[in-house]
C-alpha cells in the first residue's frame, strides 16, 4: 500500500531555536561571527538598504524566488554575513542541523557608468555624511537606481551558489543572504561601495571639488575686478579716475590720444594768513590789553617784638598762681 507522506514542517519557534543553538556553536569557534538581526517589521530602514531591496524585487528574474528568503532573514536564520569587494559570504540555517554556506559574486561597476555618475554629481553632494544618510535631491536617487546605468547591479551581474541540496537556481538561502545585504547596509552604507568595488571618496571629492573650483573661480574674478577698479587708490596712494575723459568726448580714439593736455594756469600767489586767522571753528575772543601800572614802593617793615617762650606756647593759657 502506498501512502503520501511528507515530513512535518517546523514552526517558526522551532526554526528560531535551532538557529540560536547553531549561532552559539559558531560563536564559540569564531567570535567574529556577525548574524543579521532584523528589528521591527521592515527589513531595511535607510535609503541605501531600501534601495538595495527594491532593486532586487523589481526584476522579473527574482520576483518569484526572492520572497522565499524573507521569512528566513526575518527569523534570524542568516547566522553570518560578510561583505567584501565584489563578494558576499553568508551562513544560513536551514532544515539541516548544520548551516549552509552561501557565496554571492557581483561584477564591479563599469567605468563608463561610474564616469557618467560622477560627472552628474558635480556640485550636488555636500558631504559624505549626507550621501550616506541619503540626504540628496530626488534626481540623484533616480540617477543611482537607474536600470542598467545606475549604481545597483542587474541580475546578469550577480552570480551565486549554495551548499544546500535544492536544485533551484536561487534557493531560499541565497534569497535570505541577498535580503541580509540590505539589512547590513542600514548599519554601514559604505559597504555598498565596497561591494561594487568603487571608491566613495572619489565620488565625494569630485562633486565637492567641482563646486569648490566654481566658487574659487567666481571669487577670483571678483577680487581681480575690485583690485583693478577700487583698491589702486588705497594701495598706491594715487587717485584713479575710471570715468570718461570729457576733453576727448566726440573725438575718435586716435584723436583723443594725440590731443595735448591744456596748459596749466599761472599760479597766483596767495598771501600768507596769520595763524589766528587760519584757525577754523569759533572766532577767537577779543583780548583787552590794560596799561601796566608800576608797583608802589615797599614800606619799611616794623620789627615785631619776640614773645617769650611761655607766651609762644600753644593750647590753653597757663593757669594763674595765687600767692
């Protein structure tokens, strides 16, 4: 007799418990193990994490298979995930007691796409922090996520393999690892540029450098013009007249150059003025000069008798002594 028999499916609680046991064993052997932990209902929260997941889900090649990894990454089945230039290595817990090994390889961004992106970013990115936080114009986000010409990889640029016995081209363990990359970008967006094998410093320096050169060019032109028209008088101690020359008005340029300067008028001597008359402000007060009267002759001094010592004593008068 033939019976249709299928193994019992593990519950979510049982899957989480198995993953916790496997993670503890891995950490004893390798303390650098870094599991993917999802907090909340969303798999990604930042611009880079959400853009990574949206890029995977919009391709028809992945839409029917990548959803299988959602529950795996949400339940903590991605025990370890490391990002290197052009490669992702992960350990994903499955139905077996031993986690499966997943390897994902991504081709580097083409040089033509990179040049066009850096050129389009000129003067539109203020700092590395704003780039990492996704604080840039909407047009920049559209540039980064453009199909075929943006920063994010297309399915033809991604290859993967898994140690599980599943014959599907993309198993749920690979899908869980791809979702795990989006969650990892929430913690460190610079890993995206590591994965695509491009230098974020080059993008920032090019964008900010072009803006700085533009500012410096405008500032240099302004300073030269100001020095030419305004600062010569103060710098060299001369008066610079930048207005039109009335003497040559109406004549051609050659005539103005050949026109002699008018003869200087004879200077009329100006009589010197006393210092009191040249004084500005209030007029000086009138000074009345009185005649000098000779002093009277000195009167002969009458000698003053010198008083005895007792009489010269200061203070209270001496008491009278009665006989």
